[in-house]
C-alpha cells in the first residue's frame, strides 16, 4: 500500500545533526570530514529516513503536505543510534569474585582453577531456565537502549552443548522479536572446549555436524565466532572449523590477538568480516587484516576490566583499517557495558579524532556487522537516532560518556 503523505513525520529542529554520511570506509578520518548540519531536521516515513536537511525548508514541505511534526523544544544534537558490534550479554550469574581476585593480583589461570572464569558462567547459564535467560537479557537490552545503543550484537558461548547453545540463541531470538533494540545473534559455541570433551577437534566437529545446521535451519544466527588463544582453540583447529562454517554459509568473526597473535592470521586467511580484540596486534597483523579487508573491532571494555593495555587503534587507522569499537559486555572481562564511555576513553588514550571515534560506534560498527541500512542519517537509512541535550557535538566525547542521550528513536518511534 502506498504510504499516505500524512504518515510522514518531521522531527526537529536540532541545533546540529551529525549525519556520519560520506565518510571514508577505511583509515583515518579528519574531523573536517564530518557532515554537521546546523538547525536541521529529519523526515521519517515507515521507520526510515526520507530526508535530512535544513529545518525551515523541511518545515515548509511538511506544512504543505500536512505531515506530522515532532517539535524539539530545547537545544539538541542528533546522531545515528549507536551500534555495539560485540557483546556476550546473554548470560546468568556474576563474576564479581573473579574481579576481586584479579584486582588483588591473581592470574587468569589461578582464577579458573578456583572455580571462576568462562566455565563458571557456563555453569550458571546452563542452570538458568530459558525464561530466566530471556529476562536477564531483556534487562540488559533495556539499559543499552536507554544509553543510545539501537543495534547490538549478542553471542552465545556460555552453553557449550548443542542444547544449551540453542537455548541461548533462542533466548536472543525471542528478545529480538519483542524488544525495540535490534539484536544481531552470533554463534560462539567455539568459545572454549567444554569439560565434557577432552579433544577440541572432536568438540568442534560436533558443533559443525550437530549444532550449526540447526542454527541455520532455525535461522537463529548467520554469524559464527571462535576464541583463538592458548586457553581456547589454536590456529589449526580454528582454521578448519571456520572454513567449514563458511562453507555452511555463515559470516565469520574471530576473537583474535587478545593475548597472543595467531587469531588475526586466521581471520585474514578465512576472509572474516571482522577480527575483534586485537590488544596484542602489531604492524604485521595490521597489514594482514588490511590486505584481507577484515574490519578491526577493538574492545576497550575488556582492557579496562582486565587492567591491560588497549588495542593499538591509532596504528590500525593509520595502517588503513576500518576501526569499530564495541563493549565486549560480558560477565568476566568486561562487566561495564557502556559503549559511549569506553569509546571516549579509548579515543582519548589512542588520540583518535572525534570523527574516528564516533564513526567506530556508528557507521563503521554497522560495517562490522555487515549492515548497510544503518549507522548514518541519510535517505533510506533506518530511523534509529539519538539526541543529546547540548548544542555542539564536541561536547559528547568531552563528557567522556557521562552525558547520555535525552531522546532515543528506534525505527522513527521515540522509545
Ligand atoms: O571477549 N575472550 C573471550 N571471551 C570473552 C570473555 C568472556 C568471559 O570471560 O566470560 C571476551 O573477553
Ligand atoms: Fe568477546
């Protein structure tokens, strides 16, 4: 049915609209490249943007056409909704004990030996009912949406049996259906070898033959992830697994180079969409990722949670990579889950331009999830938008995440 003219809504005026449109796909972004429209408005129809431009011009069109008006009464700066391209927010339990041990100086291995670590979250998540898991995830989505995140990737990976991984992915799918926040599910059954298996290859084979075909058939995810590290899966195991998953039609993403550097090599070799973490990456890894067209998603929340250095984001941009920033929100290494705050902190530490930091949590984060319909405010894009109560966009990062959006729109609707 053809939409009626009156279904249109004009939202504005905004002191500034930072569209994030027209930016380079890879490499450095000077602040001058940002498109900042003053006294601007956005026209929305059926959840998508039809026009962005000078408010007075749009107001004339809206009045002539009898469009609805959503009047913004105080100075506001509008940005695309934020995109968190890497999280593990479907989990039960807390790892506060791990955290206390870690800050007191215990190593990751000592913590795991005393019953903590990823396998602790696996135990708690397996014990949780589907309803409990849905409820926990929904609450975390509520918080993310309030803080301006309008699209969020969520991984499985605390189930590690066919049944429990499906339980997690089904919980993600259910929340996605009923929550305003858009969730992008990823199967991370290859997070760790579960205690029931003594051989990693046998476990990965089991996922490939028994889990992934069901994930495909039930349309529970079209992305597959693996944790490549001494304590998880090695280069050869990962390569074989990911090539087979790719063969099944999944997009690939990799937990790479968090502590050692084999992961980015594998990500480049299999043509992953993104390699995530990259704290340990150097120039060689950056070159490999660049040549293979792999997007670098860095996770400052994990550096903050583990008390370790950040990924070399500046060098990545200077090396020509597309840089996304995500929270890695998870119960163990990154419990905070505040995207804007973490991006601002990383930007300050790594000397990123305002444009580079904002792009990394909007348009470039969309690319990391292979989404071409969001992350920018332009004609045809999904009308996911956030407004901050300021009149100069530079105040957003200046307040280092403390300033939250006052209004959030999802598909053109205020939430
Ligand atoms: O991305 N590195 C592996 N996985 C997660 C941590 C998950 C956990 O500790 O529960 C991460 O940091
Ligand atoms: Fe992670």
